[in-house]
């Protein structure tokens, strides 16, 4: 009995040793077989090609398509690298099997703009791609339109000059705005009924809350014009604003990587607010609004100097 049982015990020990090893090898093989997500540049008419050479302020569009591997895509990160360093243009969570992302841009002042796109899936697998655009060394900063002392009012003001066109340089009344829909880029209101209140607010037809104050916008043609505002309003001094005679100050303060907001809340006197039109006939145009004076309230107003790219 002892002679027969000894090999059985020995065989049992060998099995215990090899089972974890086989599980580990199997897990490694399974992990290595996980398929990563895929990412490709959009290369067709209307989209810029890698290594393109463009002048300062040149409007271009780039984009990517992405598809899942063995797991859904959960994150998209976009970085912009220029001669001045790297900044995050987007860091967005998601849960998608595939998607398309496009971005409309006006070239800045750097020697180059390198856009890097990285996706990551639920399993931690990632994929990345980059597109580099080069500045035409013969190009120069562009001209600007200057609109001094523009009066813009909030919703209950008897003057009703709440709708501004950056192309025309005109502040329209509520009655006039309907016949000038394609021209309206900036709208002002006092957001006291919103929770929380946004107080004196710079907006546009594409703002989700603007129809609360001007209901007729719901009947305007779509897509509505949209303007986005950079949240930082204190980086540009009054003297720098006054000295700006071309668009250099504009494009260095609203860079290609800036992700603006659909509204600028809590406007105050002394602010210099960078903005960019993102939807509409003037899409891509950037500018600055300097708040010279303000009267808060639903019957309020601001007086502002506005400089915008031609």
C-alpha cells in the first residue's frame, strides 16, 4: 500500500505546482490578445493635412475617427503643443464604440501647432495620433475692426440694444434682431431668474438659457449662431488692450486650444474678455471685449470697447 500511495502523493504535488502556472500563462495570453482601440486622421476635402504650411490666422479644420477594440472607448484627450509649451485642449470622458471628432481652428502665432489625440478604452488600452501644422514664415498679424463705446443692454431696458453683430459693428434692438439673425453674435442679459444667478451675462443665440430672456430666439433658424467666451478676464491690462492695433493680442489670448464657455457670467467693469465665434457666418473670428462701465440689473447696461479680427 505504501509503494502504491507514494507515487500518487508525488503526482498530486506536481499537479498543484503546475495549475497556478497554467492559469497565469492563460491570463497573460488572454491579456495580450485584447484588441486595442483604433484612431485615424480624417483626410478628405475640407480637412487640413499633416505638415501643411499656413499663415497666421488661417482657418482650418482637423478631425479624427475612432473605433473600439475589445472594449468601449472611455476617454479622449487632446493636447496642443506650440513653441510656448503644451496645453490641454480637451479631456473628456465618454462611453462609446466609435465616434468622430472635428475641430475648427484659426492658426495662432507659433512657429508650429502640433495636435495630439489620445483615446483610452475600458481595459486601459490606448491609441494616439498627431497632426502638425506649420506657420508660413512670410505671414504677419492681421487687421482688426475697432468698435468703441458700444452700448449693450439687458432684457428689460427701455433701450433694448441687446444684440450685437461683430461684422456690422451694430447693436440691434429686440425688434430689429429677428431680421438680422445671421449677423447676431453677442447677446446680453441679466440672469437673475437662473439658479444660480449669472448676473450681467455675455451670451449668444447658441446659449441654452438665452431664450429665457428673449423667447423669440426659439423661432430663429438653426443652427443658431454661437460665440464662446474665455473664462479668464483679468490677463489683459487696459494699456495692452488700448495698444492693440492688429490681432496679435487677440490670438495669443484666445489660443487654438482654448475651450470657451457659451456664456460669460458676472461681468464687471475693467474686465477684458476674449471670445471666438464658433458657429455662423463669422465662425473662427476672435476678439476682445473691454468693459468700460456697467449698470447691473434687468434694466441694466454696459459700455464696452470691442476689437475683433477682420
